[in-house]
C-alpha cells in the first residue's frame, strides 16, 4: 500500500516535472523565434522536407477518411430520408473535427517521431553540443526552425486532408446517386460557417506547433546512449498524441464558450 | 539542477492545475450559461415536464433569456421548475405571464417558453411564481388535427350532396327552383278559374234569364261578394310569392358573398360553381314567378271586372 | 609561464553521484595535458564544464583570464570561439556535407567573408587533416577515423588557442589512432595551441603528453609526466602502463 502511494506520488511528480520542463522549453523556443539570426533557409528546407514526407500519407488517409465516413453515415441518414443532408454533415465533421485531429495524429506519428529520433541522434552523437560550442544555438538553428515548419505545415496538410476527404466523400455519394460535384460542394459549404472554419484552423496551428515542439523536446532531452534515440522517438509520438487530444478538448470548450456568449 | 528541478515542477503543477480548472470552469459555464450576467429566479409548477432538464433554455417571445436552473419533484403530481432569467428582461416578465414547456423544432431539445403577460399586472419579483400552461404535445396535436380534418371532410361531403340534390331536383326547395310545374299548375288554375268564370257566366245568364231553381234562389250580390273574396285570396298568394323571391335573393347573395357557415368552412371551387348555377336557377325561378304573377293579372283579374273578359271568352 | 586554463575546486554532481569533487587544474600555454582515468569517472564531464555545456555546481574556471561560470551568453560565445572541442565521434552534422559542416562553424563569426575566402579556409582546414578530397561527402560515407579528422578540421578552422580533445582515439584501430595522435602533435606545433586530451589510450598519451593527470574519486590525485608516472610506486598508477 505504501509502495503504491509512493509510486503514484513519483508518477505525479514526474508528470508535473515533465509538464514544467516542456513549458520552460517552449518558452526558450518561442524566445528563439524573435532572436536574430533567423534561419530562413533551414526553415524552408525543413518545411519542404516535412511536407514532402507527409503529403502522400495525408492524402491517402484523408481520402479514405471521407469515403468511409460517408459510407458509414449513409444508412443512418437514409433512414431519416435525409440523404441530401449528408454532404453538409460530412463537411462539418471533417472540417471541424476529424480532418484536423486525424491529420494531427498522423503528423504526430510521422513528424514528431522523425524529429524526436533525429534530434535524439544529434544529441547522442554530441552534434547539438558541437553546435552549441561553435556559437550556433541549436535551439535557434535546429529546434525553432522545425517547430515553425510544423506550425505552418500542419495547417496546410489539414486543409489538404479536408479537401481530399471531401472528394472521397463525394465519391462515396456518387456511387449511390447521381449528384454533380458542384451541387455536392454547394450542399457541403452551405452548412459551414466561419464559426466552423476559424476555430478549426486556429486549432491546427496549435497542433502543428506542439507536434514540432514535442518532437524537438523529446529529442533534445534524450539521454546518452543509442537506445534513447528510439525512446525519444516513441515518447514523442505518445506525448504529442496526448497533447493533441488535450488541446482539442480545450479548443472545443473554448469554442463552445465563445459560441455561447 | 536542484533549483531548476523544483522550478519546473512548480510550473508544471501550476499549469496543469490551471488547465484543469479551465476545463471545469467551462463545463460549469456550459451548464449555467448565465454565470457572467446577473440573473433572477422564477418558479413554476408543472404536472408533467416532458423530459425537461437543468440547463435547458428559457425563451421569451422567441428570445433566449435564461436557463432552467432546477427541476424538482415536490409532490407526487407536482414538479417545481426553477428558471434563472437574465436580469435585463425582468421588466418584461409580468406576474400574469404564462410558462409552457415546448420543444426546439420537431426533434430538438426541450425548452421553456414564457408567454408575455399584461402590462397592468406589473413585473415579477425574485422567486415569483408563474402559472404554467399545459402544452400541446405533437402526438396530441396530430390527433386533434386528424379530427378537424375528418370533420371538415364530412362537412364538405354533406355540402356536396346538398348542392347535388338541389341541382338534380329532389326535395321541395329543388322542385320549387327547378320545376316549372308550379307555373303550369298556376296556369291550369287560371284556366280552371276561367272555366269557373264561364260557368258563372252561364249561371248568371241562367239566373238573368231566371232559369232553374238555383238562379232564382241566389242573389246576384252574393255571388259578386264571393268572387271578390276569392280574388283577394289570390292577391295574397301573389304577395307570398313575392316575399319568397326576396328571401331567395337574400339567400343567393349570402351564398355569393361567402358570409355563410358553409362557405367559411369549406372553400371549394366545385361548390362555388354549384352555388352559382343554383343562384342562376333561383333567378330564373324568380323570373318565372314574376311572369306568372303578371300572367295571372292579365289573364283573369282584369278580365273578371272588365269587358275584356267577355272578349277573351268570345275569342 | 602563461596559464590559459585555471580550474579551482570544481564540483559537479548528477543527482547523488558526485562526479567531480574537488578538481584543480592549470594548463599552460602550448602545453598538451593528458587526463587519464577509468571509464565512468567523469573524465568527459570536465571539458564540458570548461565550455559550459554542463553547468558546474561550485568552483571557478578561468579560461584565458575570464571567469567562465559568470559570463553572459554573448561573452561566453566569444570565449567559446577560442576554445576548440573535438567530440568523441567527431559530432559531424549528419544532414550536411563535409564542406557545409566546416562552413557552418565559421559562418556565424565570419559572415563578412565571401565565397572564395570561405572556400580557401575550408580547403586549408581539410588540408591540415589530409582529407581535401572529402569536401563533398556526407558524414555517413566516412569512416570513424575520417570523421574525427573532419571534426578536428572543423575545430581548427576557427584557429582556436585551446583545444579540448574528448577521447580522440577511442574506437579506432591502432594505426588510425596513431595517425590522430600525430595530428594532435602537428596541430600543437603548427598553431602553438594548448590542449587537454581526455583518453585512456596509453599510446596516445605517450605520444602527445607534456604532462599527465590521473583522475580518481573525482580528483586529480596523480600529477606528473609520462615517464615519471610510468615508474611510479603506486601499483594503481602503474596498472595504466602495463
């Protein structure tokens, strides 16, 4: 019993410690955004690399997401005789929630782990130390650029996933009935308002920021030793996914708060 | 290291607690959305709240003005519902405002409607009680509507049958309107009266000539008197026919202008056509009656007292 | 004799593990100082403390007359430019070519230089380590010894007055290790640098050292030249030389 309490206490301590460390790290990184010199070249390189690496995955997943969601929702809507509401419903659920969250989770799996492993390896092989000693701040050159790249790339990827997802949804509808793509789009966008789009978009920027940040943090704080590279990649995915859900929860609440007033 | 550890630990604890508090606060706000603005409470008793729960909206003339703050069962058939209402609308909620439980759309969530009261009653105070109105539920409404539709259908069916009967000439009214037997009968009557007059002439002739016992017995003046009486009776018949045509015209007008019960309940173009034809026919009937009356005048009323009677008979 | 590094009563602990207890060290100008010690005694912690990659708990470190532990970030960068650091694996940036690795090192400090001058600097540094041909190669294509040489070239490009070698010969075959040791000597002679060499390779120590410290229990308990220590009475010291 005492052991159990001790364990819980340690776990809580470790948790709060981790949260605090991440926040301090976040503060350091954000400070780097405004510190000269700004590494535009590295930012563009990272953005290209991240986008290029993730685009096919996001495209395929987005398409299947829209297709399956529509096929699954169709019988329910049919039983209400409300098939014409299907495009609107799918559009709202993809753009508001499923698009951002699924894409963010995929990016956590793909980008966060990649960054975690890369920085973990750099840490283990003392590349970060070497950079530090040479007067190039790794926080500035390595971390800030990656975090900014994901912050701006994830929203783009989310929009891609939304578009491809809607197209998948159209395909699923077109299988069953004769609906023109223009009518589908008009039905889909009729049910959307800025209240749907703006918080969902703002949310994706935050997702992107934390996907990059958690990956960097986990890599940056990797222990010595080769096995810690794998560990930081793994824990980057887990932590980033968890953070995405927490942010999503907060965002939903925040939106409802704004919507209510 | 030790210092920085405790610093990040404190920061983590602080921020985690902050996030948790934020979440709880938002949930709390979600259930009581009027937390920020000042509000007051009113109550109302219901027999059935139909699934109303805490947090449902309260509407006044279609505007959201508050939320349901509690739903309590206070006796086996009484439920006390407390409404938390925005202070700013207090002056519009009168003591005699009525509260009703309704539904947002056909499938939406339950809400409470407050119906405006009268200005004379004055605004309600804190914890005031408003009278509840038994609301119509959709099932009940549909049942009522079905009844109304059935009734309406029966009425229109009756009207249809009625107009058809009028048209096809069954019954007294129809016969009066459609048949010209009356005029024929009247003209027959005229003919018969003519016959009588002829007979009378013969009799008078016989009387004049002093033929037979009866002629001798009867006085000329008596016959004249009797003839006079029958004439005045015929005049009455004519007057009655006149009033009847007037009544008929009124009826037609009423039908035409749609003030009658029939037209108000069922507005039917078929019916309107029927009514139209009916009126035309009534008009024709009236014409006929007028003609008849004239014929009567011309045929025997004047003939009886002027020389033309003889002329006509001779002819 | 000019002292370039002066360490007094340095202490460093990781949680409860006191790695450095009371370290005192003086490095003279142009001297090659070798630090020996068993694995896990925290030999590698010391050079990291000197460039403040690891924050020391207590004590003083003077590098080129400046108290390292009390410097602001910008002042620290100035000192770091004069202190070269050769990491264990060379620590080449994986995502860059050899040339970019070297350019990265100087672009912060020598932004005013044009492309031709940069190229000359890079070529000179690579020529120093005998790897002029490797300019366009990626670090993954290089062997361990080559990585160390490139790492050294990257350090030399800034023309430091002090170089810290963290296990320069570890993990290399004896021949390559010998070549690296030669290179260390070459650098010392060519640029008159002062060096601290952390190693447990006795051949390297013999070749490069002017003076040797042996770390034990977080302190330098034994001081002396290679020859002095080889004939030490202490069996523990002699054990290094067997």
